[in-house]
């Protein structure tokens, strides 16, 4: 009898544990292409919902929510392919309805919003709706040192016109006593952190410069950085550090103003 109870308990816990394990094991961004999913009509979604109980839909919504939150712990983008493959499975017809409910819950409970950053592969990131990400150069010397390092790189890219050769980044970091070829106490393998982890998280793009010999690479802002960070706040902080009026950088000021205006328009 106790054997049956134990087996039953293990079965009831299996979905939650399995989802956690799947989400955490995906330490690198999946290269798997989006699964074939024909967008169903509104009537087809409604028919599928009618065949399910409220409890079934709520349970599946909770599983998708858990999967997304676990993935976001590592700031990893969330792909529709992974949600369908690992969570929804035979419920994929109601994907749009489930995602709508998940996004509503994220906003109401967590103050977060699910934003699609890649419409081709249906890739999402979680954005804080309540306040923009606060980046501070002093984080370089605190527990948020990776955030501080990321801020410095993004600031350099922004102030230099949006594209920067990697040699400029390495030389700049060297001045901050962060050397690309050496293991750092806080960052570990600096080059791997910047060119792999920050890239997987979509904060940075790292691409080869065409027709260069020897081969050169360049950095740009990634899609998550574009959605998550305020260029105006970044410019104001750089201006404060340089003790200059932010409007003295006319090109950056105009770009920051346009980004703020676009952000306000999309949130209305």
C-alpha cells in the first residue's frame, strides 16, 4: 500500500520536476528551429478550449509560466519551439490563448511583460514593466559586477555610434584592469562571458566584419538590450560621469529621444 502511495506521489510531482530540469539544463540557447505550427483560427482555438476542462487549461498555463520563469533566471531567451516541445505538446492548438493568459499573469503578479524579439523564430524575453533596468558603473565593484561590465560595454557601443570593433572593447577593458586573455576573479573567462553568455542572453551581438584580413569582429547592442534598457538614462549617467550636458552629444541625444518616444508609443 505504501509502495502505491509513493508511486502516485512521484507521478504527481513528475511534471513540475521535469519542467524545471528541462529549463535549467538548457544553459545554452537552443539552435533548434521553430516547430511547424500553423496558426489556428479563432474558431479552432475556441473549439479546442471547449474540449478541455478549466482545470486542464489552468494547469497547462501554470506549467508554461513556470517554464518561462525558470528560463529567465539565466536571462535566456524563450523560444516558442521549446514551449511547444517541452510543455504544451498536444495542447499546441491553444498556444496563443495560453500565452495570452501567461502574459496577463506575468503583468498582474510579477510586473513583467513577455516581449517578442524575433518574429521569425518566435523568440521572447521577459521585460520588467515597472521600471527600466538600472545600470550603474559602480556595480563593477559590487555583487552585480557582471551587470556593471555589461553596462560599460553597452555604453561604449552606444556612444561610438552603435557599432564597435572588438579591439576597442578589449583595450577599454584593459584600462579597467579587466584583461581579455586572463581569468578574472569576478568574471572568470572574460572573453567567453562577453562573446558567448552576453550574446546568448541577447544583450550583445558579436559578428565578423566582412572582408577583413586578419579577421576582425564587432559588437552591437542585442535585441534584449534594445527592449530592456533606456538609452536616455544611459546617456544621462555617462553625462554625469563626464560632467557634461547630455545634449552636448547631439547624435546620441536624438537617438535616445527617438527611442524614448518609440517606447512610450508601444506601451500605450
